[in-house]
C-alpha cells in the first residue's frame, strides 16, 4: 500500500489514549480501506487464499493485551531507572539539590458496563522527566449500523454480507515522555490492535517518533537505525514506507509545514501479513522502544544548559501542543467522544510550554540547525 | 434571532486575526443565515422596506476602518499607561527590581495584490502584561462561486439574482491580554464588520469576554455591568441574548463543559438594525473595552501572590490554550487558510502555560470558587 494512502485513511490513531481508537469516522475510513484492499476485484486473487490470509486469530486480543501490559511494565521500569539517576544539569539550573527519582503513578481505570479497562502510568515533575505517561487501554464496543451499511457496499463477496451487528475490540499502548533537560528529546509512541467479533476485520497500527529541541545527529541516526532494524526483518521497504508516513503526518501545516520533530515510523490498518506475522512486526517495533529512546535520554540528561536553551525547549513544547491540539486527529476526535477520558488523552501535553510572537532563531545557531531538520525530512540511517 | 442560532451559524469569527474572517464555511453559513432572515417568505414584509432596511452603507468600510484604528490606538495607549505603572507583586515574586514599562511593538503588514492590510500591536514580557496583542485587519477578497450558487437558492427575489461574482471586505479589531499577576484577569475582544461590493450583504460581529484565574465577584459585576450598559441603549434584551451566546460558545466541551472564563457578550452576523445603528451598537461595545477591563487590571496587578497561585494561573492558561486550539472555530479554520498570518492568529496564546495530570482544586479553596464560576453561568449584573 502506498504510504500516502495510509496517511490519508489510517493515521488518525496516533494520539495517546483510548478515545482515539474509538473515532468512528476514522474507523469507517479504515474499514473501507481494508475491505477495498481485500476485495478480489480483478478475480486474480483466489477466494481461498484471501480467507486464509485475512482470517483473524481468535486469541489475538489476549495475546496483544498481555503483550502491551508487559511492554508497559518494561518501559516504566526502564524509565524509572533513568529517573533514579537524576539530572544534575537541571538540578543545577534550578538551584536545587539533586532531586530524588520519582515513581510513575499507576492509575487503573474501567469503563462502565464491561466496555473496557486500562492502566495509565504517569510521571510528573520528576528528577529527569518533567512529564510523561505510558497508557494501556482495552476497549470493547459496537460498530454502529452506519459502518455496517457502508461495509456492505464492499463486502458482497465475503462472509460479512449477512452480519447485522459487529462488536469490536481495540487494544493499545500509548506513550509520551518530556524530559526536563533541553538536550534530551521528547518521545512518543503508540502500538495498537483492532478487530471485530465477526467479519474478519483486524489490523495493527502504531509508530514511534522523536522530538528533540536540539539536534544531535548521532541521536537521530541511532533512533532511526533501531527502528529500521526492527522493521527490516519483515520487509526491506517497510522502514522507508513507515518513515515517509510519519514525516507526512506529524506536521504543523500552519507553521510552514514544519514537522513536530525528526520523525520515526508510522503505520496503520496494517494486515498485509497474516495475523501472527503482523503481530510479530508490531511487537518488533514495540520492543524497540526502550533501545531506541532510553540511551538518548541517558546520553543527554546531564548536559548543562542555559536560560536561553531552556526557553527554546519551551517554545518547541509550544509547537508540540499546537500539533497535538490543532492537528492530531486522534486527539481531536478523541476529546469529541461522549465518554472520553480527557486526562489520558491530554497526558501527551508537556508540563509547561511557551509562545512568543514571531520568535525565530538566528542563522547559524543550534536552534536554526534544529529548524532545518524539522523543515526538511532527512534520511538519517544513511548519514 | 435566537441566541442558539447565532451560536451555530455565526460565531466562528471569535479568534484573533485576519484569517478567521476569511473562513469560507463560516461565510457560507452566515450568508445563508442573513439571507434566510431577510427573505420575505410570507409576503408580509414589503420589498421596499426590506431594501431600505438592509441596504449597505457605501461609506461603512471607511468608517469602520477609521473606527477600529482609532480604538486600537486608544486601547494601546491605555494599556501602556498601566504597563508604565508596573506590577510590584510580580517583581517581588520574581525577585527582580521593578520592571520598566514596555511599549507595544507596532507591526504593520500587507497582503499581496491589494488584498488587505493591518496593524498588529504586540506586547511581551512586560512589567504588567506577560503577553498581549491588539490587532487591526482589513481584508479584501472574492466570494467563491460555490458561495454565490448557494446564495442563489435564497435570493430569487433580490437583486443578487444576476450577480456573477462578489467582492467582499472584512474589517476588524481583535485583542487578547494576559497579565502577569494571577489576580489580574485575561481579556479578549473582537469587533468586526463584513460587507460585499454588491448584493447588499453586510453584518457586524464581536464581543468581549473575561478570563480570571481568581474570581473577584465585584470584578465580574463591573465587567458585565459595563457591557450591559453598552448594549442597553440599543435594546433591553440585547445584553441577555449576547451574554448567553458568549456563555455557550466559550466552552471546553472536553473538560466537563467548563467555560473559558466568566463570559461577557458575543454577537455575530448582526444586521438587525439599519447599518448606521448596527455600527453604533458595535462602537458602543468597542468603546466599552477600556472601561470594562482597565480598572480591573489596575485593581489587581499589585496583589501579592504565592507560588501556588502562579501555578494555578498557569494551569488556567493551559485551558485557555486548549479552548483556542481545540474549539475556537476562528483559530481552527483560520490556520487552515493558505495564506494565514499564523503569528497574528496565535498571538492569542499566553507566553507560558502548564498541564498537570488530573489536577483538581481542593473543596473550599479560591481555586474551587473559580471552578464553580466557570462551570455554572451566573447572572453577574444582578448580584
């Protein structure tokens, strides 16, 4: 599938939180996309092959929930270890003693009437991490009749034909981490699985992306190389495709089209491989989170910084807020849901942010170097 | 006209800046609204009366531009006087000497090809004002064919029938002021005029609203009383109608429907009176800006405050950002325009803002009192 199509039809689920997964318009689009892809319109694709390829795994919900809970636990542990190490530079900057490491606050939650559950892990005002969250959510729901009617236009050859209602399940992990130190980058990822009780609909989605305030090329190379390695086992073109999707999606179109950061990978409504292999691919990327990000925080968290560098970080945080609130489809539609868990969705926002009228870095500065990187996608792994 | 209709059809222009005025969907809606209102569907309204009542004043653009430029100049002067007085409490809080007053930065701008001009006045990091802008914009454009086609469905009895293209002009003043001191409220207003070269379309819109971090009831009473007095000369029910429109519009629907602040007045596609009287009404409200707001800043700007109070202000600024970026139709559609002047639109954002996971004020505190005021609209003038 062409990355551009993925971009247009499927990337609405990039936000943190449950509600994103329940965005109906987005689900309509995805279903049409998946069904259109599967329909043997030319007769060249054999019916049997199709069925075999796309049948969902009845155990996948259990497997995915167990996986993201385990991943969440591993990530939280890894971050708490870094948190315990402290950030000498930030303590010095704030004129305080070395701050003790904080633990993530674990906030389990349930939706009424068995409609789902989750575990939100949040850290705030820590020694290394100014704000961050790692959220797991498991949501059960019913696809509304309108979706089924739209589906029937595509599904005439498939067993969906006579289905009158369709229950679905959406399971995902979302994470955003904003470190204190302006030299340490912000990180976001989201890995999720969607399927229906009948009709054979299922897909995986997700991605990881990095948002530094200061560009360290070796960090960008490390980050993208880890992601590429995680993709390469499943197809040599996947990384390039997912990177392009990511670069196109995370853009502040109202800010001269600048990207939120230096990108990463992004994919959605992914069922190109059979279920078990698609799951392995999602896991490969999920498992790369710690390796892709933690060494970068460790490497930068004690770097001394100036008042101006802190201010620049805060201005970049402002852009992060702009993207998440103005453009991120998951956030926008998520908060429009009747029983949205706003606090889980907006835990992606930094602790603090800043806006100055017409701020623009001077030519030749480190700030200008970052701007160049976010205005022009780069092929980091080839550097 | 029922306030609810005004809300649904016309309030998209509440944001700061030019681009808001150019939101096509919004202009479609307004035009349909205005035309529907004018059409003598029952035959009871005489053609002559209609024409007389709604004919636009060919001098109104000049009058409105002169008016908003003069108003801008008066407002900037009034704010600079306050700025010169300084904010002792903020200086003490920051452990600095009394800051000298800053001047507004005057930033005139032009759109290419005679499509308009404006003057953006901005203050940042001042002694009293942390961030603020007073923006005048004059925009010329062409209504696209789609709008004219939609109009023709309504306009069969009017001289618009054979119009093939329609040039318009939109003139407005927008303003947002965020003081440093958490006891001094944030203020927003917007007053604007729209008309077309032919076809007799014109309307006024605008409003003022107040966003305190701490509620001083006497301030709310003062603010609303000044606005009510400005409205009352033109109809005894106007204030109540405009207040309701304002209360309904400035809501963070994703935050338990809390209002951005304690409201004010808001009206749009207003042509209920003949042009000169509608202009007088808009001017009456525009002229009330200084009286409604400046005494409140003077009264609160030197009030000592604590670290916690500053933090609370920052959290409320976060909600201000959420409203402007997630909900304000003017901002959202404005930034989607091809040649949007993003810096003028987003000058409404505070210098700094803050987000904490699940922050909630304790019962009985001053912070809880503010929350009560933003969760339940109050009839301030009757207190």
